[in-house]
C-alpha cells in the first residue's frame, strides 16, 4: 500500500481522463467521464454490469477510441487509436476472457507480441528467456517456463498474463475481474502479488464485483453508474455498504426469505455416493421440492463435475442418483431435460447462450416442442414464442429493446437473466444453477436470487453451486460443502454462515468425515 | 420497468453525419449483394444486344440454369448452419445420376421406384457422413472427402465408367418439360424444394435445433438439444438434395455419367458463402444461398450475351464471391466500431 499523503502530493497523475464520452449506436455508454489514476496505486473500478467500466478500459486500450474527451498520460495528451499504441505507451490489459494460447508453453505465451529478433530476423529466445525468468522470480511462479499453459490452474494462468505485461515493461496493468474464477485462497495470493507490484512502482487498475476485496485492496476507487462516474474515492477507506449504495444508487436491503419457516416438500433428488472416477470421489446430497440447496467449496473441488454427471453432460461411474424415488443415469442432457431437469451452466457465454441469436431464440430453445402447431404439423408458432419469451423476460426484468435483440448485445447480468428465463417456461422439477451470479452486478444479483427463490416457492427443487459464500448464505436452505471431490459437511438454516462455510471448505475430509 | 427503450432521448447531439455513414455501411453489409445483383441486371439490360437479357425466355433460362445448383446449395446450407461442412455433395449428385439411369435402363426398374431408390441412396450417403462426423467425431472435411471419394468409386463400379443412355421419354420430360403455365418444371421443382427447406430451417423445431447446434454446440447440448442428431439430419438432407439434383441433371442430359455432377460442389459452396454475405450478418441461410446462385448465373448469362470470352466468366464468378464477402465483412466491421 502506498502512503496516501505522499502520493497525493504527486501533482501529475499517471492517467487523466477528461470528459471522455463514447456511444454505441443509440446507446450512450460513457458520458463525460473525468478522473485520475495516480501512479503507484491500485485503482478500483466498480459498478453494475453495463455501467461503463469495461467501455472505459476499452477506450484506454485503443479497442474503441472515445468519441470525445481527452486522455493524458504523465500530463501529456495522447491519442490511442489502436491496441498497439496502448502497448507502446506502457499500458497492459488483462481481460475477463483469458488471452493465452492453449498448447503453447509459458515462455512463448509470455513472449507474445515481443519483437525481440536476431539480425537474421529470427526470434531471439535467449534474452527473452532471461527476462522471463526474472519476471517469474518476481511473481513467484511455482511452475517451469516450459509448462503448457493448459496444464496450469486458473490462478497460475493469471500469473502468466501478469508476467506477459511485465515482460512488456508495462507501467499500468488493467485487470478485468481477475478474481472472478479464483478461490478465496488463490485470490489472496493474487492480492499479495498486486501489492508487491504496486510497491515496486507499477500501477494497477482493478475491476471487480467482489466489493470486499476492492475496499481491502484498492487505494482509490471510482464508481460507475449508467455511464457516469458517481463517486470518486481517493486514498480513503470506504465501507462496503457505502460502495453498494453508490453502485446501485439507493440503499439495498438484504431480503430475508425466512428460511426457518420453509415448508419442505417431498424428496425430489437424491445423490448417493456418486463418483466419476476423476474429480468427483464420493458425493451424497438430497434436494427436496421447494428447497434451495447449495453446494459450496473451493474451485476445483468437483462441484461442477458432479452436477454435470447428474445432468448427463458427463457420466458418473460409482454411486446412484434417484429422481422421484427412481434411479436415473442420464446419458445425454436431453434425457435430463425430458425428465424434468434444467441447468444454467457456469460458463454463460461458452455454454449457456447463443450470443448471435435473439433473446427469444435463447429462451425458447429448451421448450420448442410446446410451440408447434401439433405433433403432425411440427411448425413453430413464432409470434407465440416471442410473447412467451417476452413474458418470462419480464419476470426476470431483462433490460433490452425487445426479445428480438441479440443476446450478445446484453450486459453480463442481463445475459444471465436470459439464461435463467429459459427455464421459467414450463419450469423443470429440478433446476441446477452453476455460479448464478458470477460477473453479475449487485442489483441484478439480488433480482437473480429473487427469481431462484420464487421458483423454489413454486415447488421446484433447486441446486445452486457457488464459490461465493455470501451468496450461499443469502440464498440457500441447506448447503453441502465439497472438498476434493467429497461432500465434507452439511449446514442447514441458521448454521449457514460465511465462517462455517469457509471453515468447511478448507477442512480436510479425513478429519471430519461425516459431519452432519 | 423492463424491456424498455434503452436509447436515451438526448443522444441526438452525436454527429448525424457519423450516423448516416453507419447506416450506409449497414445497408452495404446486408444488401450489398442484392444491390450488386440489381446493378448487374441493369447493366446487362442495357448492354445486351436488343435488350435480349430481359426477354422473358432468357429470364426463365437463367432460373432453369440456377435450379440444380440452388437445390444442392440449399441442401448443403443446412450442413453449414449446423456448423459442419460437406465435400461429398457433388459426387453424390453424380452417383444419383448414374444410379437412377442405370436402374431404369439396366435393371428395368419403373421411373418412380428408381427415383425413390436413388433418393434413399442419397440419404444413406448423408447418414454415413453424419454418423462419421457426429458420432465418431471425424473432422467433417476429412469424413466427407473420404465418403465422397468412395462414392466416386461406387459410381464407376455400378456403371463400368460408361455413360448410361437410352432413357424413357417420360424420364427426360421431368427436367425438360413445362407442365404448368409454360414455366419449366425445373423452376417449379426448385421452388418446391427451397420452400420446404426454408420452412424446415426457420419454422420447425428441427431447424431451430440445427441453428442452435451451429451457433454454440455446448450451449445447445446443455439446453437439451441432441446436437448429434441435428448434425446427422442436416447431412441427410444435404444428401437427399444432392440426389434430387443428380436425378434432375441426368433427366436434363438424357444420360447418366460418372462425373456429371462433380462440378456442383464448388458452385454450391460458392453460392452458400456468397449468400452468407446477404441480408443476415454473415450467417448461412436459404434465401441468401438462392441469391448467391442467381447472381452467379445472371453474371454468366449476361456476360455470355454481351459476348465476353468464357475465361472472363470464370474470373467474374471467383471475383464476385471474394469481392462480395469481403465487402460485406468490411462494411460490417466498420459499422460496428
């Protein structure tokens, strides 16, 4: 952490935005943005999805130059027409979607875009390796440079990307949601590295929805809402509640869903000692009708693999799954869907949505058979499909021009609502949601939770996988925690607290085999 | 509270010139190929001797010449929509021509049965392609190239490499006749096949599942779509369409020859890609494919009437494909930035 008093005296900011505006089509994405990024600080950008953080970063990165306004670096006006120009100015960007080349090793990935060539025009590996080794040392790589990046954990892949920025002698590194897919322990490690970087003179711009880490890590915070800056915090610590109200524009009350008095229905889904021979070793849990059951634990503990095996996207090799008292083993997700299951997958863009198709197409896809004129005349009634999609999109408050808009044009939160809305038509008996609010802003998150609760109240058995312990506390009636492929504990009702969940997540299952 | 107009009312101060430019680019990216088609028609109408290009008979000739390519190309469009590729269609068309004529002239099979068997054969070839790609996981280019090459072998084996002639007059009348309103049967058949394919792709659950499979096969599978079946269905449809075109070709030529349909592969794929640059943003679709076929044939016909040498007609064909797709892509990119 830098000393606030001295850095405040540094007259020239590293970057100064003055009245930066940008619009796409009719939509004004940024309106007169003005603020400064001080050198040697961690600068947090927070705001709801679609508030303008990513757009601003793209302006700085030269991906979408601003329509008007100016950007100064070290007090000098700069023009950043393309990403190359940003690189030459010492700006590096690490995006939500990882930009590593699979199949390449760490060294080649770190050296990407580095024009070190010999006199003969060939790549000169020796100086690059020397430099890469120094960077690896600085970042504390626990893997060799010859390792393929595919074999690294998500956290280590982030380190490689930071390493690439350092190889290019970046003065400013902007990170877009680096911790979204990291476990708490991995995130801590990344925080420590960011602090080290800043201590050695680098500047970090940090975009995150995890407000705890923002208040903890960032020296300065700029809050965006609807394309404008609503709050600038320079060198002071802000309480999370203040941050939330700056983001949402109003005080957010945490809904009490009264989980002590839930009316528990019949058992719908029972997973008994399921294993897949790989990540899942021994998982057992029960979901009743009308209940929201969570699966907590660290990333990599086998949670997503468990639900995919149950859903038929992969197979389980040991144990059994019973649905309404009958044993089931789906060989394909279509069998699960036909039986009354639904899944909102973890990777929204890769596995959940069709970004180049309309909202209506996305919503109707799982329920096409109920749109046809008749079995003998299998023609789709598209206008009915649109009104049906419109109705469920309204239920989850999707913000879009119409259901004919392409899903890819929506913000992350709205995309997630569309992914969930698909299962509001003729709701399934069992709905499984994997990380339902990852990359979703605070306001949309509360709305997503309301929808999930409402589905349960209408009798669905809901299973939620989440790495966000606060989400599990807010949402679930019962939570199972997985550690290394096994369910290590079960918490119910008032027992569900962040402390308990964290404790169980790091628990060694051998010490506490059958808790609960 | 939701689904409201998100555009703010105060955006008008954003430079109107830039907006006009963006609109123009969007029009070029969506309607560029259509505009090119209209321009071609106007040029040929003026330049052809005595305006012969616009004579009804010439226009019908263009449509007739387009019919077989359009049927094959629209069939393979479904495979491309499903995110795969099919290199076997030309060879399937050739085999269909050999098979349907051989069944009639060598085995004495009645015309309707010969046609039925041939169409089934086309669907079987599509099924093999589909199973190899969707079930065995073989790369589509490799699988369909292999199957297509094997199909060539079957054609040679069945016909001993000799053209099959002396066909019943009723068979040649299928392609050459003008049963309704004096319009050639080929045009009617093209319209029927294309309407069926369009409805199938855009108005049935199967069509939506094929689209979903091509757009994002992981998401489609997790939403309960049998992506393997969608792909297989697309390959089968492409095989059937290739067989229909091959049957019509042999009817038109009055003979079955082992390599008569091979050339349709590249013509069909060119039309599909040309069509993807039309009306919808880089997506494959039936109407676009039809327009792609028409542009190429209008160009060929018109250049012939104007008296251009043959070599130039091929340069035109290749040139318009690359030019149209590149123009649409570039216009789209600028319109978005």
